[in-house]
């Protein structure tokens, strides 16, 4: 699903694009649907971190937000 979009988007369009992006698990561009995105670590807080993302096809940029929701593969260490 590729789109040609230039400029600023209204809030309703942004909501729709974000919903589709999350539905696709963030594997394609939020704006054009292209599959050439690059991301880099941006920031962290107590329970979330963000990554700057750029689409190499349309030049759009945004931040992905990852929220801590679980802990797995837990191994208990030795007592001190």
C-alpha cells in the first residue's frame, strides 16, 4: 500500500496512518508504506524507549515508542 503524500497531515489522517502502522507491527513506513526504513536509538525513560526512524524512500521521519510490558527468561543469581 504505497501512497504519495507531501507536506503536513491533519490529525485524523495521522491517527489512521498510526493505526495501520501499528497493525503492520512497524515493519513498513508510517507514511508511504515503503520497506526501506532505518532507525537509531534516541532516548530512554523508566518504562519506555524511543527510536528515531527515517524512510529512505519518501524521507519521512518519526519516533517509534517501545513500552516495557514483560520480563522473560529470568535467572536468579547467587546470594551475596
